[in-house]
């Protein structure tokens, strides 16, 4: 418990500079920025997150929606639940400060039907930017 509290405090120190940033990505960078400790539900329009809304981490996405949560408990874990009909590939970027476009990180195809995908990093990450969603064929699972 003490270790979890330590990492929660560390995460707050890392995300404090991002607190003033807007919920959307910088105007020249498409996507949705998700800070450590946040959960968002959104749909996809023209390949980008659309109509995002911040939710509790126990929320569930409705049909046609996705939900992303970024949690720090020693390591950083991003969970993405896809309740859309199709499978999706997307790009994720580790954001280190406000206005930063982010450093690309690997992701795996999001399967449909409310299934969850998990990405994990050993260090505390302040925020992730999700962008550039493209349809993937059913069964066409890839990571990269």
C-alpha cells in the first residue's frame, strides 16, 4: 500500500505540468490526451477520437464507443476497451509536457465486442495521446 501511494504521488508530480493543458491534443496534433489516473469514453470519427468525455474508471462504453484508462501502480498500464463493431489499429504517443506531440510507442489491434487491450510500460508516464485510428479486419491482430 505504501509503495502504491508513493507511485501515486510520483504520478501527480509528473502530471502537474500537464494539468493546465487542454483535454484535446495540441491543435497541430490530432487525438486525445489521457493523463495518468484518467479514464475517457469516446467514439471514432474520421480516424480520430470524437466526442470524448471524462468518466469514472468503472464506467462502461456503450455500443460504438471505446474507453481508455491510464493507471500508474508501479508501472504504467493503459487499458482500452473497444465496444465498437469493428476492430481498430491506432497510434499512441507518450506525452512528457504540455504541447509536446509525444514519442510514438507500440500498440496492438483493438478487438471488438467490449474486449480490452492492455499496454504497459515499466516507468511512470504522465500522459498518452491516442490518434490515427484505422479499421482492421476481424482476425487481423497485429502489434507494433
